[in-house]
């Protein structure tokens, strides 16, 4: 019985710990993982903070936190939600269903195999490439966002869902590039890549198909790749062909700061005085703007309403359009403006 109990204890200890390469280790248990002999925290088990959310693991009462094995105090912190919230502001999912900075839901269909500016500010440009499929007899194609292209600080980055005839959960369907060079991002949760200048970080939030892209002080993007499933096809009548599962992106943007003049299909909804043209009470409120926001490529800023300035010097510099205190918006709408402000009477 003692041997059996010992084996069972060892089994749950293994389940309760996940060790990954590097100094940062993800923890999925009520006690943290062993850091390893190379760490200052070698041999120590650190409790996950009680406020950490419970994971969806099969380990009872498992929580999700992260311990910095290089920290002298071996502190652990909770890991927040790392996948797009398609019901939250700044999201774009499905047949593109957007939720703006004003928290209003709207649809923007774009055009198949064309590119549109989702966000255009003085120091940031985010474009989306749209793919789609038009069943016989349907007036317009169904469309989805297949790729994102970002311009910032004279750099560029692209995130793409790769085309596939069929979907296999264990296969990665993401492709990245930075300044035209492919990003060598390894597989596995918490695999990370940083640009040489440290201006951008890409981190996997699951073994495959989910990442977070962070440009500190500018934007954080939660990205997930999903296919059109047989169930989706049946419910919506997509009639997708057998040679393409239309792998596409679900995304959510969390902006650190935006100017009052920000533009783009999604970006304009963060303007403090923006009035959303989406008709209230309509099940699928479709807004236009293809003519104003179409760009010639995934990494260009030549749309009619684009305001990206490639000469902007970036985060923390005088050229960046940062709000002065006098222009802070403490209304309900201002809470979604992405400035991280707290207002008190």
C-alpha cells in the first residue's frame, strides 16, 4: 500500500509540474515547479498565489502561475488569460466580427484576397489580409482574417495562418516574419522570440496555434488560429471546399496608448468622439469603408485614411502622440480608450 501511495504521489507531482527551457517556468498546480540546479531557486517549491485563476487541468484545484527562477526571492505571479476574448473590446473573430473600443459589435467584410487597415496611428499600422469563399447563389463571399501585418518604429512584423486542406490540432498553423525574415519560434508553450532590438516579443501560449505578440508601450495582441469546422459549415452554410479548411485568425488588441486621431476599421472606434455607424438592434450590423481602408499590401500604409508616419521615432519619444492630462476622457467610453487611466471625483 505504501508503495502504491508513493507511486500515486509521484504521478501527481509529475502532473503538477511542467518544466520548460529558460528562466521563466509556467506552473499548473497549487505548488510551483522545480526550477532546476541551474537556478537560484533550485529545489524550492513556491506556492501559486491564491488569487491565481484555476486552470482547466485535470489536476484538482490546479492554478496557473509563473515563477521567475532567476528572481532572488523566487516569486511567482498569476498568468492572465492568454487567448483572445471574442466577446471583449478590441477583438476581431469569425466572419470578421469586431468589437470596438466603444464596446459596440459590428461586422466588416472587406474583400477576398485584399488588405485593409485595421488600425492606423502616427506610430503604428496594423493591416489585415482577408480570405474568403463564395458559395453558389450567395450574393457575397464569407470572409475571414488570414494574416496581420504591423508597421512600427521602422520595423515590420507579419503573423499568418497557413493554408491547409484539413485541420490537425497537433500541427502548428502559424507563420511569422520580422523585417522580411522568418521568425524561428520553437514549438511548445512559453517558447519565445525577441527582436534584436528588444522592441517586440512573440510568445507561444500553447504548444501550437496560439501566441501573444507584445510591442511594449504600444500594443499587445492575442492571436489564435482556428479552422472552419464541419459544425461551423453546417450551422452557417459556408459550403467550404474539401481542399481548404480556411484556417484564420482570432485576435484581440490591447493598446497601451492611441492618439485621438487614430484611424482604421477598428482603430477609429477608439476616437473619443467617434459615433459608430453600426445600427443598434441589428443582429449583424455591417459597416463599410473598404474604399477608405484598403491598402495595396499587408505591410503598406497607403490607404486613404491611413495616418501612419514611418519617421516616428517610437515609444517614449517626443514625436509620439501621447495624451496630456487635460484631454483624459473619464466617461464610460474613455475606459475603453486604452490609456490605462483611473479617474476620481
